[in-house]
C-alpha cells in the first residue's frame, strides 16, 4: 500500500483505524451515512476532528487545527 502510494498511485483506504489512516495518507475524506462529510489534507486536520465527523458531528462544529494527540478515557 505504501509502496504504491510512493510510486504515485492513488490508494483508497476504508478504515476506522485513525492512527493508520493518519500515518499513510496525504488526504482524508470522512464518510458518514453514505455521504462525504469532509475532505482535508492530513497535515491540516487532527484525530479529534476526524473522530467527531465519523460520529456524525457537523463540520462547522468540529475541532480545528493541526494534528494533535487524542486522549481516551478508560
């Protein structure tokens, strides 16, 4: 997958593994209920925003900013 990307091929990844997506992607699109909610360059977004949108949040209400750590409560 990474080798194909590095050769300039387009690679489509459908996953809920946000760390994996952020590590190998240049651009990320979030799909919720069959619709593309948002498309962003990975370096211009963060895990909190992507997770918020994946859960059905509206883009105008989502966190903004560069990549940052996400904290999970257990």
